[in-house]
């Protein structure tokens, strides 16, 4: 059996990139800063990109697992409407930074933290 190493580069947006695209939805609380750190963690970006590529689903579905785990462990409280919107806009910055575009279509969820989320295409 041969071991093969696969590497690829990602773009990791920072708050300046976020604020440029979404100035009306500021990252202005500690909770939002924690969410932004989770969403822009390099391993999570890789996971979200691979998840979206392989399933065609919204990357928010990938991030929901990390966020729900934090809520379950007590390190994060339940998200309010504004914080859910922030997760969506932060995810958008990650996807657009890595060459994905919004489709204008939403994926609907029957259960979980989010009711719907943007779909992306290359």
C-alpha cells in the first residue's frame, strides 16, 4: 500500500475581510468573535469546503455540528436570530474567499439550529 499526501491551499478570511463584505452585520460581541474563530479555523474551512464539494449541501450544515457540540458542552449558549445570521454571513465570506459563489438558492432544514442556509457553487 502506498501512502499519498494530498495538500491544498485555502484562503482564511479575517475580520477586515468580513467587515468589508458585511459592514451592517458587525462582529461586535465576544460570542460572535468565538463563532468567527470556529468558522475560520483552517481545519473547519477545509472540512466545510470538502463537505460542500462532496454533498452539494450548504456549508452551514457542516458548521452546525461544531456549533451544536459547543452548545451541548456549555461553552456556547444558544444562538439568537442575529447570531444565526452572523454564522451565515461568516460562512459566506469563507466560501467566497475560496472561489465559491452564492447560488441564490436556499437549503431548508427540518431540524437543528438553522432553518435554511445559502447554497454555493464553483
